[in-house]
């Protein structure tokens, strides 16, 4: 494990922290194994695990401060991917102290133990054993600080990571750039997802950039999230309308996601089940409220 000269980072998005290597919607993704420094000390390494669930692959993020680094979502246990992570960190003259997980799904967390063993690093949280506390601050030196935000919805253990001085937030699978992520019901819930989206929208403004766990970046995130929340509400209303029209619960997925690829159908079904649960819960609360009037 090598530790070299400290990496210089600034506390504002100035020339050393400008966003000039970002993967935008409509643009070509980076090649797996070819790291891109998105902003000062924040590196994207696209994992070689593209499929119908991960799209172009998992975005592994490496944040480097003063001789110290954090890896967020190390991705699959692919030997070449692990070697590329090492090369980025050593090339920056740093060492990995902490591995952070946006959530427990294997496409994000599988390599956590392998990276931890290579560097004697700490995994926070330990895979499938709890949630890192909201508001945890991880100081990497030179005013490079990561702050955690609990953002459940896609899963119950969702966490996002804010680099406020750079006006950048890493959102895992809570926010994606081209569509709403699926809800991993029963672990994830629509109510939690709506709350997490609203929370992020309230903490950032349109000068921020969101860096997701899959796919390109999200620019103008407040405006984007407001539109995505409205999309979620329209989907909820669509499912409620189908039920009101007499469509059987087990047939709702076929109506809502008639053209979804077969390999994505389990995700579509889980999202519909999450909406049905949300509507059931809302109906119970409305009945209870009515009975107390």
C-alpha cells in the first residue's frame, strides 16, 4: 500500500475543481477501465458489468483528498477493475482508508471486501449490516469532506454522499439521469423514495451536479427532481386509475409496462408492487382518519 505526496484540492468549484470531464446525457460513456477525473479529486471508473440491470455498468467513484481516498461503490469483483481502482489511488499519491456503499445491491457492493483487504480499509456500512448514520462527515484533508445523507427508497439502506464545496452529490441508485430507478419492493418503498427525492431537491440548487450509481450525470438537479417527482405521482395515479377501472392487481404490471424487456420485467413488477403497497397504506390511513372525525 503506497502513500505519496498529498493531492491538492480546493474548497470551491474554481479552475482546479471545474466540471469539464463529465458524462452528460446523450454523450458517450467512458470506457470501462479508463478513469476520468470529473472534478478536482473526484474520479469516475466505469465497471465492466454492463447488462439490462446496470445499463452501461456501475459507476465506481474514487474521491481523493490529502493522501487519503474513499471508494464509493467499488462494484464487481473483476480483477482488472480492482487493479484500475488501485492505479487511480496510487497515481494520486493516496491510500484507500474507507469504502462507502450507496446501498447493498451486489453490482455496487460485491468488491467491497476485496478492496478492503487490499488496503486494510474500513467498509461503512458493513455490507448488509446497517446504515451509515445520517450526517456522518468523512474528512479527507485539504477541505475535502464527504457528508452522508440517508436516502432510502430504491432500497431501505440507500445513502447519498455530498461534497458541498464542489456542489456535487453522489446519489447511488436514488437518482438516475434518464429515468426513475425501480423500487426494490418490499425492501424499498415509494413513500421513502418520494421523501428522498424531495430531500435532495431541497438541499441542492440547479448549480449542483448529481453523479449517479449508473449512467450520466444530472445537471440542474432541483428542476430535474421536481419533474421526476411529478412523474412518480403520475405513475401512482395511473395505477390507482387502473384499479378503479377493475383491472386485477396481478395484471397491472402488464398494463403499465407493456413494452418492458423481459429481463427488466422483475424490476417493473417490483415497482408496481411498491405502488400497490403505497396505495393500500394510503387507503388505510384515510379510513383511520375518517373514523376519527
